[in-house]
C-alpha cells in the first residue's frame, strides 16, 4: 500500500474543493481507460480550455498522470501525433490533522484475521508477524529509517543522543481503546521497518511519555 505524502494529500484534497475539478477527477477515476481532453469535454459539456486547465492542475496536485497514446487502430508514420490522455493515480484521497494511518491498521488486521482463520493460528501472533513483514517491505523502498518514519506520519524528533522520539501516533484513536493490541502491532511494524532500513531491530523501544507514540527509536549501539 502506498499513499501520497501528508502535505501532498492536503494539497490534493484542497484541489478537489473546486466543483469542476472534482467532476473531472471523478470522471477520469470511473473511466475504463485513460481519457483525452476532448473526451472529458464531451462528457462534461465544459469548454475544452477549461477542461485542459483543470486536468493539468489535477496532474500537478498528484491526482492524475499524463500518458501519450496513438489513436486506436493507428500506428507508424502518418498515423498522427499521440494524444495526451489522463489516468488516475490516486484512487482515494483522505487526510487528517494530525496525520493518522487507520487504513494501514485495517489492512494489517484484516490480513491477519484471514490468515489466522485459514491456518487455525492465534490472531495476535499472526498480526505481529504480518505487521513486521509489512514494515520491513515498506521500509525497503525508503531512504532510511528516518525517511520511513516521516513518510508514515510518526514525525520523528531527534532526542539529542542519536535517537528519535515519535510525537505522533498514526494509530492514535485505536491505541487509546485497544493499547495492548495496537501498540504491540505498532512495535512489530516499526521493528520490521528498522530491519528493512538496515538498522538493528533493537533500536525500537517502548515509550511511556504522555502524548507520544508508544515506541521510540534509541541511538545506534545503545
């Protein structure tokens, strides 16, 4: 699962506050194939210049991507220039302040319940293994552990000794109601992220500071 960085999601959501832009985004989102400006103009009865402006704005805001396709059935010399078409790359846009990631928690829990039921295993054990594997997989594409923590909303803050406190919990509301399960899942997720980033898993430690995540990142070698 990937998602736009928090600041870009804020921009994208703001972009969709424009009625014409939202109409065009929903049109492209529902289309079975990438749409051209002419097709979008015909479908919405908006002027082509207006459609072009709003589609390109949706591209700039990270909601759509541009492709260039030859007309269907035409190829080779003399077939004309490729048409500029648009497809959706962000199929859902949600943002909270501060940043939360309840979609990720739901994904981890659903996957764990499925596997536990299929193999007659304890759900908690499978959840921790699932969270660890997901953290490791996602962190493998990051530029390091700190980069991963920023991307997933933990807001890492240097503690002055080479470690990080994590002022924001991406699963805050869930952890308030179910701390034993959610904090264990979070710890496994971060341990996997540390491993995926090439860091010792032992850098992830418990944290009891009020108003912060239930985990912290200790200095290397601590």
